[in-house]
C-alpha cells in the first residue's frame, strides 16, 4: 500500500477504539467501562456491517480509488495487511493489490481490536492467497501470459509470492489450478496435471522448448519444497526431465538427419559449432548428474558422444569409439597399448569437452562403459579395428615392427577365447612381419608359413595367387601364431611349391634375384643331390626369362650370346636379356637349364636357307648385314666339327648363301663381273660348281667366284680316314676351259669395241696394262689346252691379241709375220705382225689363225673391214690408201706361183672401183684401154687399174685374171659383144 495514502489515513484510523489482548481477556466486573465500550463498538461495526474500513485500489488510469468495506462479509471477504513491512512484503502487497485482492488499508491494530472484541476478521495468509487464486486465477492476468504483463510484473515479485504460498502447501497437488506456474520462457500459467512442465536445472538442453520447463529461477525453491515433503507423495504438477523425455525432444536441438546416422558427425561441418560444444558440455553435465540407471539408453540414437577430430558419435555406434582418456594413468605394457591405439588415430572419446564439466573420469567412463570400447576388452578392440579398416578410416602405415609385435602380444592375451570371427579379424590386421621384413595382413592367405631360412623378396602378387605368406618366427607370439594356423616350412619347399611354378608373375628384377639365389646359394649349399636335380629339372620346364616381346620363355628358347652365329642369325626375340648375356655365370647356369650353345646341322641349314632367301631381294642397305651373316656361317662351317660331315656339306652345297667374291676394281674397269653389268647388286652363290676367287683373272666375267673366306678346310678325318669335303660341296679346284674361253671372249669383245680404229683411244694406261697382264694369263692357260678341238672354233674370231703397244685388240687371223711386199705396219689397224713380247704364245696364235705370210683370206679380210667402215660411200684418203696397199699385196700374193690357194674360204672380195668406192669384185668390170674408151663408161663400174694399186701390169704378171674365177670382175668386152 502506498505510504503516502497510509499517512493520509492515520488520523482516521486513530478514531477506532484500541482493544488490547490482555485487557480483553479480563472477565466480569474487572473490565473497565471504556474497554467494554470499545469492544461493543467493534462488535457493533461488524454486526451492522458498517463500511468503515478503507481499501485502496488502482483504477485503469493509474489513479488510486478508496473504497469502504465492512469488517465481515462472507461473500466478499476483506483482509487486513499482515505482510511484513520489508521489501518482500512490499512485493507481495503490490501483487495482491494489482490482482484485485481485497486488501484493507487499515493497520493490524484495528484487526487485533476486532479480533480481541470477538469479531472474526481476516488477515492476509498464504492460505488466503491460495483461496484467492483458486477463486479467480485470471486475476493474475490473461493466462498464459508473459510475466511482465501479469500482476506479478517481475520475476522477483513472483518468487516472493511463490515462496510465501508454498509455506502452506503440503502436497504439490494443492498447486493445481494456481497461477503460479512460471515457465523458462517467463510465461505465467496455471499448474495442472496435463502436459506438466519439466522441473530441471538443465532447461538450456532444449532451448527452443523453454515453455515446457519451469523457470530455472524456481528450481531451487521447488527442490527445497520437495525436500520437506513426504517421500511417498507423488508429484504430478511438474515432471523430471528424464533421458527418455529428453530423447523425445532432441530433434528440436539436433538436426533430424543426425538421428540413427551410422557414422560420426563432424562439428567442423556444422555452423555455430561453439553453440553445439556448449550444449554438449551441458548435456554431459546432465548425464553425469543422473542417478537413475543408464541415462544413455534412451539417447543412443543421437550423436552425443564427443570424439576426436571434432566429431560426434551416437552411443548405438559407440563400439566404433575407444575410451582412452580414462586409461592415461596406466603404465608399462598397458600404457604402450593405449599409446599405440592412439597412434592408429582410432576414434576416441574426446576429453576436451568432458573436461569442462564437473565430472570425474571415472563417472564418464562408467556412463560410457556399455557403449564404447575399452582397451581391457580385446574382442571389442578387434571389432572396432575391423570396422575402421572396412571403412578405410585407419592406417597402419606408421606402425613399426616392434609396435606391431606389441599389438599382437596384446591380442594374444585372449587368444583362447576368440571365436572364428575374431580369428578372422586378427588375420586382417597388417601386423605380421613377413620373412622379407615387411608387415602384412594374413586375411587374403589360406596358408601361412613360418620360415626360419631366408630368400629374396617375392612380389605380393605371388602370395595373393597362392594364398600363402611367410612370416618370421616369433617365439613370444607362439600362441597367437598357432591360433591363426601358421605352420613351418623350409626354403626348398618354398621354391618347389610356390616360387618356381609362379615365376611368370614376378617382376624381372625379382625373378633375377631368385634365380641368382638358386644359382649361387640354394643349389650350392642348401640342397642334397636329389633336391638339386629336381630344382634344375623343374627350372628347365618353367618359363622364366623374358624375351624381347616381354613374354617369359624357357631357357632352351634362347641361344648362347657368346656364339656369334646365334647373335647374328637369331632374331632378337631369341637373345638373352643383357643382364644374363653379359655374365658368364648366368651363361653356365642357363646351359644346365637347356640354353642352346651349339649350331646343329638343322639350325645351320635354317640359317643358310634364311640368308639365301634374304639375298634374293636384299637392298643395298641390308647387304652388309647379310654379308656378315654369310661370313659367320662360313666360319662356322670351317670350325664346327659337328657340321664337317659329307652329308652336311652335300646338303648345303647348292644353297646360295655365299656372296660372289668382289672383283677388283682394276678388273671391273675391263669388264663387269659375271652377270652384273649395269648393277652393283652382289649375287649370292652356292658352293657347287663355282671356283675360288684365286682364279679371278681367268674367269671373273664367265662365272661366279667363291671368296677365299667362304671356302672351308678341304680335308677332315672321319673314322680315321681323310675325306675330301670339297668334293661334297662341289667346289672346282680349276677353272674349266669353257669358262676361260667365255671369259676371254667377254673381255676381248668389250675392250675391242673401246679400242676400235674408228674411236679415239680412251682407255687409261693402267687399264691397258691390267688387260695385258690378264691376257697373258689367259694365253698361258689356253696354250696349255692348245690341243682342244673347240679352241680354234670358238676363238678364231675373237680379238684377243693385244697389238700396237697394247692399244688394239685384233683377232689372231689378223696377224701375219710377213705382209708380202708391204712394210709390217702398212695395213694397220686392219692387220698386224705379232708383237715380239707375245712370242711365247706363237703356237697359240697360229692355232687361232696367225700366218707366217699373209694370205689371200687375210688381205680379203682387210678389204672387207674397210668396206664395213665406208659402206657404199666414197673412200676417204686413209681408207683408199689402205685399200690400195691391200689390193697390191693381194695381187702380189696371187702372182706368186708358190702361194697356197685358200680363196675358197673367202665368200666375198671387195676391190676398189674407178668411182673411188669399194665394190664387190664380181660387180666390177675390166677390159682393154682402147675398148673402155670406146664405150659409155657411165654404164659400167670398172675396177681401178692395178697400176694405181702399185701393181706393174707391164710385166704381165699382174692382172685381174690372177683372181680366182668366182671373185673375178666381168670382162666388159664380152658384155659389149653380146649386146
């Protein structure tokens, strides 16, 4: 009540009689008149319902209105203000006045006077306020409403009213219907049993549902209230925020999609991360405060367990999380296990959030124990690691071998209690030290061996293929290794069962390393003779060496790289790789496995046929290599005793794999080699029927020549008998007369054309000298065969004699030692005398037609030669000169009575005519001078008078009549007479 108004009413209140308690209790005549009068006055006022008591109320215009009331009114009771005069009473008083409570402005002295006078009046009590609230709850406001618009006005005022009212409440049910429900959102409502609010200190767990929580400001008040209640009383006007209740509303705090999520949630991906962290701290503070069983049970679908890497995991997936922070005080082996699990970066409960709540490690560990993995439970740890490996959320890359052994020792402790599923998980762990010193998993292997020996590293693909792995024996892990089914094996069986049969999946380097181990160690020191034989035999049948195309081949596929024939003749696909070919140790080892080292007959025949086939269409670019191959094969034929047999020589004798010997350039200047005119292609020839190049000058144009390097040794001892192998090859030791004659004809005919009288001498001097040297050898050979009947027939018309200082080649029948009346050089270049230098071969030349004295036939040949030159044209002076000399010598020859008549061998005779042309003698005319002058000479072609030829007709010995009749000119006199 306003202090100013109270003072204003003090004078009025002073009018009321004051009845003291101690006086009122006096009975009978002992009371004084004034006392009696005062009591009766108070009774009168009450009985007559005199409205003498003021009540101040606020109007709607913030003005105070005084109303007057009787002390007692059963329908509308009024209450004296018994509230304390302090701040608490002031707050309650303001509330009551604002709510319409009939609060009198009269002091308690008047109340006491009425009461002492026997008038039952009312004062403010918690019960009266409860009754007032029950009678008109909405007097507080338009419920539910905010506290600021209610008659409470402030939370502080509300709290004082609540505390005051609770003093009379013995059962929370008595609050039903009272407008004393203040929610966390500062909304005032009426207590009821339907949808009762939560009474909890953790209102902020559901910040969007504050209307469902009683205000935190009254939490302690109500808890104190409940502490004084009988424990059997059931509270239904508010309820506890149980984990189950909390779980029903978590969707208002956490995203819906988080519920039942099978994986962790990263807070780094969430906006307002700090808010979530604070909320989690509050949640775990709430959980630790719960004492009613398992608080996580109803929340296990939600990711509320903070784990490493700023993530959250649901309790239902808690077996994917380790609780290590509670084990940090361990020591020794247990501490090492904890450190290793942490090194694996296994998801673990994060201590960063939990450290901020007022809970011990033990409390948190106890809450988490049914849901997360503890290091004491090896099986759970195995399952956790299996899950992480399946999700590729764990890596063992940083684990060392000693650390891996620590892990295995840890898991070994419960090896006897493991199910097959646990054994399978245990095999998956990449913690087993392979024999090569690396860590591996055993899960993909059906066989696991303990190998005490050692061998080079093998590719992982091998063990995958064989489902096998080799581990180093570990005595301190014997129980575990036995439990997973590892068995012992020796090195020999490893190679026999696994390595050698699977060489094809090895890398080249790995395969070489194992072969080297077998070569240098296994077969030398580790195996008995039977095992060595087995290893060699199995290696011989296995494809283990890569060929050029990358495919593996057996050792017998390849050829000895030290054999030049193989290296040249075999395709590179059959060549050993360099790392084998360049090491004699490999060569010796591979020989035991079947490496081809010797050129057999069948191989040699393949090679020579291959060269022969290549030679047919070889290009100039490929020629050198083919020549090299041919030389190698020829050398092999000479030195390989396995090939030096009559049968072999006979089979290869007709195969054209030998290049014809190169003819020397000085000889080629004379004539191209046999069948090679106009081409540089080197012909390939066989042995059979050909001769050595040593006979080159006698036959290079008429046959092919075998190079000297291609001719193998002639003799070989076979079965203690000396055998001439050349006869099986068909090599001729001497050139044939026919080939020499052909050769002679070839070079002489060619050189004769280059030195004919009609052309200028263009042959170099050295070539002429070479030709002379060659012809001398030919003369010598021909003279050795002078009695051959074909000699004269074939060479009589060949210009094979070099004359005129080696400048001219003439036939042997163009030679005569004497030319009758003419000088020796008179008929050159049509007829010569034999050079003195060729005297040793006179017999040969004479056999071919050279005469001691020139004959009719030879002179006729001279005339015929001139005719061939001048044809039907007029002879030029030099030609006429030679013709006149030849005619002179002819008639001198005919005039000699001792001449040998060989005119029959002359078919045609040409003689000079008066027209200065050479004419067939039978087409010419002759006659006496007086007759010739009498006839028309233009009608006849007369022979040139013999006097003009140097013949003296006056002596009567020189006349046309000396000519044989078949060559004699016609007598013009007879022709004229007939006409």
